[in-house]
């Protein structure tokens, strides 16, 4: 599954849901959780039940997910009961244990790791094969920690890295945190570059403009691909001649850097 971008929209806004495919995201999320006020949950379920089948039918290339409310919440059971057929899976926020994953219906799950407990138990939560992807939710994590959100994001570096590590260990696709400044392209790109460097493969988006930025950030450039191909060619030639480390364009290259180059090429495929 490729999810360079996962675009969220409020589940109670039918006109917004219908427009989701316009920006060309890899996946969309019809949100029943944070984007919907508590007194509009019932309405949102009805709107999502009507909107999801149309999105699935008219845009077969699009992965359509529904985000339900957290497992312990008063709305979870009703959300699950109202899930439309044909969706790619469910997004479950604030997952904190393997037991909570076991309580989910038999659908592909994108796990939200966005609390102290969720981050601390990330590997156990993601170990279930039902979980196909995970996202790190910085805003909820900082609120749970009683911390302060900053532009530098140093307050979430440990947790953000821990989620990426747990995803790698369990073979789960890792999706990076949101950028709440909706139209700040520079900030989004800088944040996405950090996420990619940590091992994330895509990003949560909360505005259509962010989709193209995410695709560019999480797709290797032609220059990167060209350099990776040339590096691997030079390295394989050196290995065949009995040399395990070479100088390539002023950089020392050995097996780990060759693996990085191959991983870059694999990500393009």
C-alpha cells in the first residue's frame, strides 16, 4: 500500500467529502473523531455512510478510510456499527494496547499512536497483522504529556522516532504527523523532510494543498534516483574487484550506504 498522503475531512460535511479526490491524494479519511463535534456524531455517521460508497465506486484508485472514535469512547460502538461497506479500512485513534486492537472488527487498521501509553507500547500495538499502517499524532501526544508544542518539534522527536522504529520492526507503514499551519508550504516541506529522514513513508494532510507537497516530499527526485543508480553501479564494480569500500563523489561508500541507495530505488518502484 502506498500512502504518501492521507487527506482528512470532517465526516459531517458532505460537500467537503465529495471534493476530497480533487487534489489527488493516495488515501482519504472520512473523520468521525476530532473533526466532528460531539453533538454531530450521529449526523456524521449518516453522511459518511452515504459518501463513502460513491467515493469508492467513482475513484477506484483512491484508498478510502473511516476514522472512528477511540475504543474506550462512548461513540466507538456506534461508529463500528455504522461503517459503510467497501472501504479500505478504518483509522483508529489513540490506540494504547494490543487488547484494544483485538476489540476491532476484521478490517485493515491504520493505528493512531498519539498518547504517552500508545507511544510506549507502540511495538505491541503494531504487532497485530491487522494493523497495516500507523501514524504519529503529535498534537494529542503533547497534550497528553502536558507539554508545549513548538515550531522546532524537539518536544516530540523521541516519540516520533519511537513510532517510526516500532513501525519498522513490525513491517508497518509509518505516516508522519500533521502540520497545522494549513498554507505554510515552507514549514510543511521542512517538517516532511524530517519525517522522511526518520523513516516515515507518508504524511497526514488536513488541507488539499498539502497533498502535492507530501507527494513530492515522500517521492525520490530524479536527481536522487540517478545518483543512487550510479553509486550502486560503482559499488558493485568495486565489490567484483575485491573492494568493500569506495570513494564516490567525495563520499566514502560501503555496504550500509549501498543499502540506502537500493532502498531509495525500491521506494520509487
